[in-house]
C-alpha cells in the first residue's frame, strides 16, 4: 500500500514540486499551506510522514511539531531554509525526526523520507513484538517499561537492566559474576555484594509488593527468574 505523505508548505511552487517528486516515486500526497489547519489535519487524518515547512501562516512548523509530539509519534521531517532558521531548528529539540534544507535535492529527500518511515515502522514492530512475560509481569524492552498485573513498576536504570537480564534468561540461574559483567560492566570495581543488594531492591518492588514470587536464589550459584 502506498504511503501517504503530508506536505505542509505555503509556497505553492515548492509544494507542487514536492508533490510531483513524491508521486513519481509512488507515494500518495496531500498539501496544506496553512499552519493551524495543518496541525488540525495531522491530528485528524492518517499520514505516514509529515514534511513540515518552518515559516507558515498562523502557526509555524516548530510550534506544530511541538504540539503534535504531545499526542502523536507520526514521523516528521522539517523543511528549513538554510539561512533563516536552520541553526535555530538544529539547536532545539522539537521532536522532529529529521531535517532537510531547501533547496533540496530529490534523491536526498527521498532517501531521508524512506529512512525515516522505515525506522518508524521498525520501532512500532519492536514495541508490539518484543515483550517478555513472566507470570503477571511484562517487560517491554523498547519502552523501558515493566508492568505487574497491569501496574507500572518504577525502577532505576540498574534495577531495570538487572531485571531485563534475568528475564531474557528466564529459568537460567545466573551467577553474581555473570550479572556483574552484564549489568555493571567488565571494568566494575567493587563488591559482588552489589548484586545481592539490587536483587533485594527488585524483590521488594516486585515479589513483595505484588505478593508473588519471581526471583529465586540458588545458594552458592546465583539468581534466576521463573514462571
Ligand atoms: Ca514557508
């Protein structure tokens, strides 16, 4: 199915050139010259990617991008005129996926569009496909999230990394050394006791809190997570 690109550009000749370039490559397109209207259409209609000019009537591209990002992760490529605002756009994070400067070269623009759409799809697939389930716990690696019985568990970075390592190796007993190397790194200098301490943090946040046993100790060997 052809991907649909939303061209938000108030200069008619540029909008038309973009449209011809994209449709020749098999994309579907829609054009909107007004900023405020473009913002509304991005929220209401379904596009695979938005090409967003910066200087627009009624609402500028950066404002649109910022507002859209509050509710949508639709891929956005900003179109910027090199002299005007490139520095400003580059220096600030509005949540755009990429930037292309005008006047643009068609092959570069098309490559950016295809790359952005591909990465977005990969990300979506990742979110949907990759998840680890242990009893009532689900770990979503792409989102850095863990839920137990549908409730979000707040973990520190190290707690999360430790839990992820255990979950990825469900049922396997992992030694303290293995855990140290994987979670704290080969150059970690310190007590292996840190593993036990973090295991106890996880137990209190998960096993104890939800009244269900996840993390098992194999004496003298290490730890495992089991269904
Ligand atoms: Ca403009």
